[in-house]
C-alpha cells in the first residue's frame, strides 16, 4: 500500500537560514513524488515534482527537493528561508504501476514557521 | 482564466440535510478528485474520477456521493449519513497519472 510520512509536525527556522522539511514514502513500483504548499484557508499550490531523471529537483519560489531511492525520501529544501515561506507543506506520492488510476496520497503536513 | 473553481467558499448545513459542493475545471483534465482536510490529519481522499461517467471510492467515501456527467464538473454531495461532515473540502484535477494535481480554493462546510 502507498503511504507518505512527514515526521515533523512543525519546523522552526530563522529567516536567512537553510530549511529542510522531511518526507519519506512507501509505494509499489517507481514513485511519482510531489510537494505542495498551503496558506491559511486556501487550496494547495504545487511546488515541484519528481518523476524520473536528476535526483535534485528545482521548483517554485527557490525550493528544491532531493530524491533518495535507497532511503525512500524526498526532503524539501531551501538555502535561505523567508518569513513569507511560513505555511503548511504537504508531501504526496503516487505509484507508477499500470492499470487503474493510482491514487495521490498525501502526508499529514508540516507547518513551517520562519522567525524574523 | 484557467483553473479549478469551487463554490461556495463557506457552507452551513443543518443536521439531517444533504448539501452539494460544486467543482468546475476548464483545464481539460481527465482526472478529478475530492479530498477532505481535518486539522492534524492531512488530506484524505473521498472519491476520484478518471473519466466521464466513471468514479471510484477513496479511503473515506461513506456518507458522500459524486457524479461525473461532464468532463468539467465533479460535484460532491455530503449526505445526512456522514456523521461528522464539518471540514475543509478540496477538489483537484490532473491530466492523468504521473502529473501534478491542481487544487481549487476549497469549501469550508460547517454543520450547525
């Protein structure tokens, strides 16, 4: 069965410091991995995805994520955090097994708080 | 202006009533999804549809129903059988399997 784990409910970081939001996954076959961000009372906005190819994926707003197959991880990173990055971040996974639509499964979310 | 539109943004329901949440997309996407979001539980899949006139139950389908009569539309009905309907409901769509999903702005449903 597919699953996603975001082990930290909240991550606190000072503005200007690097940030990491962790995600690990379990899926049959090769994974399709996604990161989304959600601001209060809004829908989710797509940040980046890994389908195949380079393990380091670059996305919107300066975010990037590193796919690590041996550790089944897809951590979100940014070299220098901004106060405006404060939001709820979701990792999601879908398997590549053929046949019927594969469900997009989300983690429980990590609240990122960037202090000025 | 392309995207996914959910309406209404806020909805109040009396106990025992059915309500229908609207989701419309003009992205020409095949797949559409409904998720429920509760604090601390992330997003849970209610129903999804790959194609017109076809849909499958997600992980928490009990007390909900959907239809997919048009490619652009995927309305969700919260029935009186849903024991705890107060939540934030999100609709999404994607071209198909390995592509990202795009989300609407959500509908906050409150039972009064």
